[in-house]
């Protein structure tokens, strides 16, 4: 059984068939799903999903692109809800320099504050980092945290640095894309004990469903590609990545 370590079933892409889709997951070999908040609204929705479905757990946090909404009152709310039994991580948080907004200093301020929160409440972190490798590493080095570098997009050398710091590398549908040479090199070069499977659904659907709405049932294509790249069996990939996700989220 597979653990999807990063999904967004609160997304409006699932409005019409969310319940039917989620009810089908366990028959599709999906044991658990971590639904990840990208802002305050998404964090609320993630908690609601975790309360509705026994196999869903929640992460709460504010994505770098939404950090302008943060203030001390909202940070206090995040701290309060992070104590809930089925909240297993702070995320997704981090830095995204792909777009000019929000200002980098705003992103850094609230990334640091959410890292401090994770330390305070003793939860792992889910890190979003895009075009911001160096600043991400410098901030993470300030905290004895653990968690996952979600939707990993940097070099194999940087992956080793994150692993030394105690982080897992999140691998999703991109690894199945023909042009994903860099991520395939990362998967070949890092130990399976440092990889967790994720969909980031409804985004990033793997081949052969690229361009369609993603869901957790498609995660098997990611596991198959990792098995092929590492020259091991599909079952080995599923077993180890499930253990990794359980250890990381303390499930």
C-alpha cells in the first residue's frame, strides 16, 4: 500500500467528484494521503478532510506565494490547530522566486516564522523551494528540523546536502517526463531510504496522464519509474517509501 505524501484534495478541481474519488483510493492501493495546506483557507480544508476520512492526514501552513496574507493572528491559529491529532506537518512553506511577488524579504520572514513554529510544536516541515536553492538551504541550516523537500527540482549534489540535513526528497510525476533528466539523475544517485512518493494532485500528473487532472491512483507510475531507474522491483520502492513517509510523519 502506498502513502501519497503530498496532495491537495481541497482544490476546486475536485469539487464535482471528490468524495467518490477519495472513497476509491484504498481499492487503488493507496493506504494514506497527506492533504497539504497552501494557505489559511487550504489549511482549514485539509483539517476538515482529515476529520472526514480516516486515511487522510493534514499539513497546515502557508505557501510562499501566499505569505502576504500572514500576520501574527494567523500564526497563532496555525499554532493552535497544529496540536490536532491528525495534523502531522507544517507545510507547505518555503521560498518561490519564480515570480516577482511576494517580495523576497516577505517570503523569508514568514518562512522563518513557520520554521520556528514547526520547531515549537515539534512537527516535520514540507518545503516548497523554487529558484531559491541557496536561500532555502541557509534558512534550513538555522533549524534542527526534518521533513521533505517537496517536488524536488535541484541538482543531485544539492539533494545530498538536504539528505545530510535530515530531509527526504519528494518525487512525483515529473520523474516520468521525457525531459526530466536532472530529476532522474537525482533518483539514481540518492538512496531509496531518502525518497517519499507524492502526487501534488491535481497538478503534475505523470505519464501516461500528463496534462490531465492528477490523483493519488496515478502515483504507481511514479513508483514504477523509480524502480526502473534504480534497477529494483516496484514492490521494493513501495515498501521503502511507505516506511519513509511513516517515519517522517510519525504515522
